[in-house]
C-alpha cells in the first residue's frame, strides 16, 4: 500500500489518454501554458501610474420640477437678520 511505482503511473496515463484522447489533452496543455504565461506577464509588468480623477459635480439637495417653484419663508439667522431659505 505504499507509494505508486512508475508502472502504476504509466497505466493511469494510458487510461487517461484513451478516455480523453491525445488531441484534447494537447489542447488542455496549451491552454494551461497560455494561462501561466499570461499570469507571469501580468505579475512582472508594473502597474500604470495613478492619475487623479476629477471629482464629480455635486447635485443640489433640493431639486424641484421646472413647473413649480419652491416655497420660501423668512427665518432669522444668528445675527438677527432675516434670510430667505427655500424649504420644501
């Protein structure tokens, strides 16, 4: 029950080749090799330099349809002056 000998591995290889076929095994090997190459290339190339993105413009908090106007009411500010502030 120990390790498998070379003969065991050869028999397994022959059975796998019979089940899948040599063409399919060759294609799978090429795909695997291409994936490893792509991974190595991506790993070794430095990332592009970071660029600062422009911040998105802020939308106003109060949006009203163009057909109606927001109501305004007088409210005193901290200095005692009256300021007009729109409230919905």
